[in-house]
C-alpha cells in the first residue's frame, strides 16, 4: 500500500469518529488528519484541524500544507435535521462537496491526485423508486431536502469524474448502527436510541410505526465497505455516482422482538412523528449486486450479531 495522507472532514460525527480510528489502525496516526467545524476530536492521537468545509481557501490550504492524498468528506446535515433547516442543509451538503470536487479538479490539473470519498444515502431514492430490493439504477425522486442534495451530489460526483477525471468514490449508505458516537439527526436514529432505552429499562417511544422496514448496516460493515471502495483499483470502480450497499433490513417491531429475546422486560410504544413520512419514501431493502461484482463487497454482520454487539 502506498503511503497515503488522509483527511477526514466531519471527523467528530457518528461515522467520522470511528472512521478515523479505522484509518489509524490501517495507516498509523501520523498519516491521518481529523477535521471538523467544531474542536474536540477526542479519539486517537491524530492531528486535528478546525475546518469549515464551506471555506474553500481554508480547505485548499489544509490539503496542500498536509500533503493530503485522500479525503473522506462526511460533513453534512442529515435527513431529519435537514427538514428543520432545509436551506442550510442544501448549502452545506452541496457547496461542501463542490468545494472539494473543485479542489480535486484543480490539483489534478497541477499533476496531483486527490482521491475523494463522499457518502450518498438511501434518501436519494423516493416514493416512485421500487421499495423492495431497490436496484442500482431506477426512478429517483427524493422528497426530503437531504435526499435531494444527495441525488444532486451523486450527479456532481459522476460529472467531475467523467469531465475532469477526478477519482471520486461513493456509497449510498443505509442507516448506520453504532454504539460509540451518537447519531447526527437521521431517520434511522431510532435503531440506536432503542438500545439505550433497553439498557436503562425504560419504555422506548419509537418515532416510526412498528412495520416501517428500512435497510440498515452495522458500523463495522459500513467502515469495511468504505475502506474497500477506497482501496479498490480505479478500474474496479465502474460506478462514479454512488454504489448501493446494504447490511440487513428490519422494522422497529422486528428489532424490538430481537431485543426482547435478550431482555424479556423490554417495552416499546409507537408514536410516529414527521420522520414517518421520510421513512415511507425510502427503500425497504437494497440490491447491492453491483458493489459485490465490481469490488467484492459482502456484508458480514446479521441481526443476531448486530443486536448482541449493540447491547454489549
Ligand atoms: N449515519 C448514517 O446513518 C448515515 C446514513 C447515510 C448517509 N450518511 C452520510 O454520512 C455522512 C456522515 O454522517 P454522520 O452520521 O457521521 O453525520 P454527523 O452529523 O454525525 O457528523 C457530521 C459532522 O460534520 C461536522 N460538520 C458540520 N458542518 C461542517 C462544516 N461546515 N465543516 C466541517 N465539518 C462540519 C459536524 O460537526 C459533525 O461532526 C453524511 O454525509 C451523511 O449524510 C450517514
């Protein structure tokens, strides 16, 4: 593996905090720089930079000063929060990505390669997308500002690759389940909060109805997918918009049942709120056969391992 210098933008978030650890494990702390709008990365002993990804000059200065060769760009406003501040969501989700793609284009013109990872989401699909085993290519008519920004972002990634040769790679993440860092305001957050209630012996109030099935993935699998995609050779990456990837699909009732099998006293109440409409417009399961065929993706963590891991 060639010596990379890796920048993670949005390093304090749910994914960033664990991705930094995984990158340090693979490359060593000296090769990783964590950046976020807010100070306070308290994970590994990596360099931390306070950065607003919307400040294109500061972004360029950091990338050049550190000799960065790969960027994982995770700064975004997620689905549920995005509906409260839609213009802010559009601004951050689009212009942060554009700043980075423009920088990668400029550096390439100067003869410097910058490999970029940017996550899309199942939110890029919409009510007229097939909801079962949603294919890689189909109608996509997202209804949330978050989903609209993700679909537009996918088109930008493909555009910068086709037109300028920028090496940008992307995954359509489903809901990501982790126990280390709190989730950042998404529609699948219930599937993390439920474990906290279960551990505290509280009755869990679920903001989605009991039969709302959504695709999910364990953080460990999500990180493996992300690193595999970034480590694949450019010829393996046949899709430059964003790849479907998935772990497993379940509803709140199915998750509650799995928890009750381990904690028989666990109780749940269903009190759907405005997030129900967002969830109802998303796929229930995803077809990730293109990721499997192109760069060997396969999820490893199923329901039992996931629930045992979260409760532990
Ligand atoms: N977590 C999931 O389940 C999930 C699912 C699908 C897609 N995604 C995508 O993955 C990415 C990361 O998600 P997450 O759950 O870790 O989000 P998060 O909200 O937990 O973290 C985002 C981080 O970005 C930082 N940030 C915000 N504005 C910034 C700015 N202007 N400049 C620099 N940093 C800024 C925040 O301080 C925060 O630490 C996002 O693009 C999100 O859309 C996440």
